[in-house]
C-alpha cells in the first residue's frame, strides 16, 4: 500500500455511504491537497457496487476546506442508462457538506480516435533532474517532478512574466501503476497560475475543477508507472478569479486527461 492507496482508501457502511480520512502525507497549506480530495471523490464511485463503466468526466466543487480527520462520502447513481451513468457525490464532515461533485461514467466502445491537442516536443524525463524535496507542504513530496519550463518564481518581486505556462514530467512518489483515481490527483499538481504570472505569492485556492478522462482503464494500465507530461496555463484573470487549463500525456504522446479549473485569488 503506497501513501496514495492509503489516502484514497474508503470503508463501506451499511447505509451505503463510505468513510475516509484525510492523509497527513497529502497535507497542504490549508487542509488537504485538492487533488487527493478529488481522487477520493472518484474512488467513492469506483468502489460503488452499482458502478457502470469507467469515469469519463468529473466536476468537483470545493465548498470549504476539509478539516483534518474523518469524512463521509455519499455517492449516488442518479440516472443509469444502457451504457452511461450519472452520479452525484458529497463529502461531509460534522454533518455539513464540504465538497460536492458530479461524475459521469460510461461503457466505452471502439471508435475512430485522434488527439488533436498534440504533446509538445520535449526532452525525455531521464535527461532531467527531479526537483529536490521542498520542505514546504507534505503533498509535494508525494510526486516526482522534473521541470521543463515555468517553475515557481525564484524571486517574489511582483514582476509580471510573459506567460503562465508550466511544463513538467510528473508521477507518483513512490511510483505506482496509474489508474483513474491517481490520474485525477495528478491533474491538480500545478501551482496557481497567478503566482507564475505575477511573481507574487497571493492567497489562492481552487473553487471548482473539471476533468475529462480521455484514457480508459486499458490505456492507463499500459502506461503503468511511467512519468506523464503535464502542461498548464491560465486564460484570464479578473475580479478575484482566474481559470487555468492543463493536459496530461503519457510518454508515447497519448492524451490521457484534460482539466479546467477556476481559482480564487486575493490581492
């Protein structure tokens, strides 16, 4: 059992809900790493005895920061068709809802396939040195990251940079075989784009994140524990919120997931 497997472990209850616990290994500045929370949401659906198919999309809304401790996951299949299924999920603590989510699952079928958003031409991960431990927040040590472009600014001097693009090779640490839960968490490893764009460490936090899974379980198993290429960039900043998009490819250039999130920031 890796730290990730322990973090997403959920126990079924007689009433159909599941219980979990926040993980110190994925602690963030305030509450847990948002990616591990999203992975716990997906895991609650993957565990459910009524599951049909595999995840195709997820939208998770962070209503409040999870407190350290136990939580209850309530996953409900609200509509099941012949090959598709729609879910609502809540994470609850102390009788209050702290996370809401919707998950769409489906039985995939063989069709014409093509990735229009192509993987950039970048050096192989073995040619790059992993970022050393940062001793800042615990969850960063759960990922092996090899930076290609757009790291956290070395000087917090408020200067505006040309763009907010980050590219890096990333995988779980310790390495583990990829699945939909771990892919979910990997979609959120990018630091807030406003930090990159302005070189100012303003308070920021994800409010809502949507992930589209282009990979089925077979492709994830083929990918195994190899590093993924991640790329993130913001699109607009105003009124205290910005959005950022990201893509994840395996090293063979196959697009595994795309994600879009809206982030709160404070001057």
